[in-house]
């Protein structure tokens, strides 16, 4: 490798390493901006930000620029240009007005930006992406009827048009003063917020990915405890996993029922994704009939199968992941969680902590076996298990257990 090339690469490597070490948020914002047209790359680099404890927040009309940027708190903000249906001129209008101070309300926003930044499509997509969250209205409120057979956004569009018309037709009084007509600010009706999956899926429609959360966030313990490390990425290299049983978790993003031409029998295909990858699966015959009722868009599933040779007749034709078991993900903790392992450092162990742990896990009320470990400088001390120490591993109990800073815990099958 010639010296001129290696010198240049070394210099660039030094510069990028310096930026990543001393200006991590700015560096990652630049990397994300350079890959903004590739959702897979953006997802990958957002995971890198997560590993570095760098928050990546959704778009916001008060803080976002056109591309990824860093706010005053050192947090990375999604760029407004990433929101579908929000044109370049609308983005420029919003950013130009940011220089005149923050938008204090949705009405202040509509008064200050131009028509392209306040039309129906732009407002809808900004609301779905979360860019209007700072104004204090839940996202579902923007799309709820206001009692006049129109949505709140449609009411806001009329409000914006009235403001512009009022500015154009202001009368000058005999004293030389301008008199502006008073336009009442419309407020939305009280409605229920969307459930998490609805909000995330609609967010993904306009940004291309989940930002404010992920459908699997509520199942992090199940994924950590019962699933194969690597998740759906393991299916990208079947050769490396040949013969291995894989336990996977994901949310169904698409489900289709089809009919085989040769047999005229139904079969199903579904796509499932986790935090890092997406895979498509096919079920035929009895397998399809057995699992069909679990397959629908938005379903969170636990899938078990084995990587094996695919056979057509007597011929071997590559590898496949053959599914043997599908269950709802929300059932897995109770079905597979046989043990609750609680670890405590010796220097933090006291009677008060023991009492708080006992109250939290509701000793004697569950199905899981409690196993206690005390961590010392010399190693790990396992306390004798008591067959009567059956504890709860319900979500509420484990959330409370997680609030105890002195304790680490895990749920396991064996």
C-alpha cells in the first residue's frame, strides 16, 4: 500500500477519532446526515448512538434544522427534511423563523410561517412525526373531529388562512393606526391518546423508522432472557448457524395469505422485524393452519426454529429456517421464566433492602423460583434456594425491582 494513500488515511482516521472522542454528538449527527437517504444505515448509526448514550430525538419545529443537528443540551435532533411530505421551502420557512425565537404555541407557529409550512399535508406529517409535540397536544388530537365534521388540523389550516387574510386586509384608521381583526384561537377536543403501536406505526409512515420508541421496548426482558443473541441478524448467515435452534422475537410488519398453484391450498408469508433486522417467513400446510391465528400486522411474536437443509424431493437445495413454534411474545415470560435471579453486592446488603425486595417481588405469590446471589470481592456467593420461595415475575413486580439501584436481576429458563 503506497505511502501517499496510507498517510492520507491515517490523517483522516486521526481527525475522525478526535471528533468522535471530543465532539461525539456533532460527529454522529454528521454521520447520520450523510446517510439520511438510507434508512438501514440510519438505524445502524442510531444504535451506535444508543451504545454511546447519545440521545437521538425526533424532529421538532423549534430545534430541528434541515439535517441532523445537535441542540443546546447536546442531544441529536432528527432533521425536518427527513419528514415525508414536508417540502424544502416549508423547511426553510420554519428554520428562518427559528432565528426570531421559539414558537410559543401552534398558533404562534401558524402566524409566523408561510403557507407552505402551514398547509394540511405539511401539518399532518409534522404532527405524525412528533415535530409538533412541544406545543402540548397529543398527536391523536390533531386528527380528531372538532364537532364540525373536520379534523383539528383542518381547523388550524382555516385559522392560518384567516390570519394571512387579516394581515392583507388590515384597515388604517383616521388616526393612522392599523386595526387588526381578532381571530379566536381554536383548541382541540379532548380525545384519548393513540396506543403505542398506532403512534409508532404512523410515525414510521412519515419518517421511515421508529423514533420515539420501538414496538419491542416492552419486551426487552423477554428478548434478553429467552432469545438467541443476535436476533434476526442470525438469519442473514444461515451457513454459520446450520443445525442450530434459534429463538427469535419480533413484530409482524406484513402478513399475506396466498394459494399454491400446484395444490390449490393456502399458505402464508409474513415479515417480522426486531431492532436490527427484518426477515420474511413462509408457512405451508399444517404449520400454516396451526399458526395462522397468530399472524397479523402488529403482532409481537416469539418464534422458534432450526436452520437445516431445504429439500425438494430427494435433492438438497440450500439451507432454510424451519419454524417449529410460534407464540405471542407477551406469554413467554410466564411460560418460560422458571427462575428469578437476584444479585446484590455484599457492601449494599442490609435488612431494609431485603425487606424492600421481598415486598417488591411478592414472595410466595408467583410461579418462579427465587435464586439469590451475593457478590463479594472474592467472587459470587449463592444462597441456598428455598422451594417455597415462589415469586412473581409479572411486569409490575419487575419494574419495581428495577427501581432498586442496589439490585441486579435476570429471568431465566434454567
